[in-house]
C-alpha cells in the first residue's frame, strides 16, 4: 500500500513533496527526476525553488509531450518545463529531456524507444513526480493502457483534451489529439514515486487509484504495484478514501526515525 499523506492545502503538500526531492538530491547531487507538468505540481516546484538548493547537476525527464505543436509553442511541455521548472530551480537545460523533441512524421515511430534508451543511459529515474487526471490517467496513459506499457505515441481522450483546453484559451480544438508519453511500465521502473492531487474533482480518481483494484481502466492504480510510493493529497482530494482516518493516524504517529 502507498503511504498516503493528507495535507491541509496544496502549498503544504508542495512543501512536503519538495522536502522528499531535496532528500534525494542531498544523497545524490546528480539525481534523475521525473518531471510532471500541469497545475498540480506547481506548488512543488515553487516550494523547491524557495529552498535555494544547488540543482545544477540534476537530470530531468519529462513525462510526456504533445505532438503537432509548432516549435516554441508556449504550451508545449518543453516550454512549460523550461518556464516552470528549469528556470526557477536553476536546472541545467541540456540535462532536461522531453519525449520526441524535434521529431515529427515518420520519425516519431522510434521516439518511444529512443526515450527509453536515454532514461536507461542516465541510470533510471530516482524520483518520479506524478499528477492524476479525472479519468485516472497518469502521464498521458489513458484508461485502457497496458500496465506494462513503455514510452509511446498515444491518442488523447476527449475528456483529457477538454480538461487541458484551459491552457489553450478554452478552445478544445486547439489541444493536440496525440502525444508521446512515458508508459505505465516506464513509470514503475522509477525508484520512488510521488503522486499529487488537489481538489474535489480528483477525489474519485484518487480513491480508485489508491484503494480500488489494479486495472487498466484506472491507469494510476498501477502505483499499488510499486514498493516506494508517497501519495500527497489535500482534504478535498481525499474525500472518497475509505481509510482516510487510518492514513492520517499512520502519518502523525510514524516512528521518529521515519520523520
């Protein structure tokens, strides 16, 4: 079972997740981080920036990238990572990678395999930051994704595109239909996972991922197969959890050596 931490606010959760990342980097200055985009991880990057750590040797791999946006588009995940993570945290741009960067057309056929090889060459991901979609997706692994899947091209669901339309002026037609995403099997190979969720709209997905059966219908439920998972959620996102009281007790009463 994942360790579930229920916090009072996204800011508190962001500070907690940032402390976990800081611990990894303290032990390994050139740690490999899996970088999630979107609004959910923003409190983490903001809290980590406030710690003013030297992260110049840290290497990063983005979870996913859209297909079809023109180079330099402000909502490409390369642009988002540079704007929200690389710059504020002082990462070295050349050490941060995004799937299928610069590729299009037939060249995309080998993009997943190339990205997997690059992650392997870096020694694997030490800590992967994850959000969760209302459909239960992590990365862009939509319901029905193989639990053993690797980095590949995927088609986005209409629901996911509508959720992401807020980044495209509210116009769902401007949201790309396809993406390249790390697979569920790729994510499981990271040495530790930190999954974040804020707000009531994520409550059903969180409950299904943490307490429901492991199923391709809820891709995030694959975290139950990982041995080192921390789920950081606010009270609203925890609303559907059957064992919420136990998670609170387990966190507040953990032994001193685990604190």
